[in-house]
């Protein structure tokens, strides 16, 4: 019995399952200790022993209902042959792709094979997990991955790729096609190695111009979901189009995902009412409230439990844990969600 998988299937356990985005990360001293031994972040992700260890750390500490593979959405550009480095204090830096020749250099063939240490990690994690804990594999959604590939970095308001979307839509479509193809291969390998559910992170869905939402978010996401489900009909898929609250119900209905991640700016109760029957929700506590802690944290945890009572809901944050978070606040959250702290 895995409460997380039950919930994604539309059933409602007595207590919602709980895991947290970025649950393996810098807020944990044991993560920082492993991280300090890795030569760089890409090597860290591609060293199975390290990825297995940091994936299991938060499970040992908190007994979350799900583990998420430790990797990064930018391994897809890396696998496609695009130069990628993580710079201290700067985040990811890629050699930007701005033209046809840049897109054509991306080698879909062999991209998934280049990421084979990830699948080795998946198998090792599965072997190390308690039987009731599910394993989530993941990739970025094509649009979000493409924003990094075109901009060359994060935090840019995606101006370059938005201009490309309007001026050279065929070029962007060709880029998205390659990302879709590589991501499908990559995710199928994760499933083959033991991933039991897939999450697609669309961190920058909110910067897509409204008239292009269908082309840039829904269609590429649906293409991935269809191909995954053609190979594995029962495989649950969670989509997380951050910043796209007004279109969540449409997104769920048209992409075919089993669950939607809800960001912290969104009214969860309203989303629950709008979602198609049987679609699960996941979220949406503000990660900065988890960092703040205190009585207000308890109150907002309870408010999420109240807003989702009777519905298939996975307790989570509305985005990733921030590094300054006190690990004791996470313990308190888990206890409260489980009804063990009043
Ligand atoms: O625990 C987990 O959630 C699993 C591992 C995971 C990481 N990144 C590890 C990571 C997952 C699911 C991701 C997804 C990811 N990566 C996203 C989508 C979700 C989101 O947070 O919006 C994005 C946009 C990225 C790209 C990325 N990776 C950026 C922008 C950065 C730098 C910013 C930062 O937080 O440092 C990363 C690095 C990264 N990926 C870290 C971790 C734990 C921190 C790096 C470190 O430990 O030095």
C-alpha cells in the first residue's frame, strides 16, 4: 500500500500523503556534507552513489510518502550536448541556443544514453526505499527547459525566448520537439529502472504569453504524457505549471496528467472546485512560511488540510524548500499533516 500512488489514482486516504519539492537539498546538513565532496553539480547528479544517498536522506529523517530522484531538469540539455555548468552563487549557465544550427546540433539520438548514471541511481534508490514509500522520477517541461537553453541562464523574465516565440515560432517548435523526444526517452528509462510516478516541472509556465499557452505548454506536455502512457498505461504523471493558476483545470483536462501541482500564490480551494473529477492536486504551502515557522505555519497547514478534505490531495509546498529552512520546521509539518502534532 502506497498512499501517494493511491492518491494519484484518485483515491482519498485518511491522511494526505506528504513529500516536499527539493526535499533533498541545502537545508539539510547531511546533504551539504555529500555535496562538499562532489567536484561540481553535474558530476554530483551523475554519480549514482551520491544521488542515491541524498535522495534517501530526507526519507530517513522524515519518512515522507514519496522520494524524488536527485537529479536536475538541466540534465536534458547536458544529454543533448549543450554546454552546462553550475556556477557558485549564479546558478546554471548554458551556452545559449539562438538559431537553427544551434538546434540542429542537439543530438536526440544518444541523449538518454548519456544520462545512464541517473537510471543506475533510480534502481539503487528503489532498492533502498521502505516498501510504502513511492519513487518519483522527473523532468522539466519542454518550455521550462527551453527557457534555460535559449536564455543561457535563469532569472531573465525569459525575454529572449519570448521574442523567439513570436518572431521565429518554427525555430522554437523545432527546439521543443527535440526536448520532448529526449525527455520521453529519458523518462522511459527512469520508469524502466523503477520510478513509479513522473513529475513534469514547468517552473516558467507563468511567463508564456497567453495566446501561446496552448502551443508552448499544453501541446508539448501532452506529447510527453501520451508517449509515457502509451508505454505504461497506468503510470501516474503530475504536471506542475507554476504561475498558470487560471489555466490549471484546462491544463489538467487537455494534457492528460493525473495530478496538478499548485503554486503558493494560488487559492487551493478554488482549484479543487475547478479540477476535472478524479484529478489529484498537490501543494501549495508557501516555502517561505515553512522557513518562517511558528503558529502561522500550523494554521496554514490546517487550512490546506481543510480545503482539500475528501479530495485526492498530496500535501506539498507551492515550490521548492529554500536553503535557509530549519529542518525542525519540516519535522513539525510532517507531524501536523499526519495528525501527530496538535
Ligand atoms: O529534492 C528534489 O526536489 C530533487 C532534485 C531536484 C533538483 N532540481 C536538485 C537541485 C529537482 C526536482 C530539481 C528541479 C529543477 N532544477 C527545477 C524545477 C523546479 C524548481 O525549483 O523550479 C529547476 C528550474 C532547476 C534548475 C536549477 N537547478 C537551478 C535554477 C538551480 C540553481 C538554483 C539553486 O537553487 O541553487 C539548480 C541547482 C540545484 N538543483 C540544486 C539542487 C538541490 C542546488 C545546487 C547545490 O546544491 O549546489
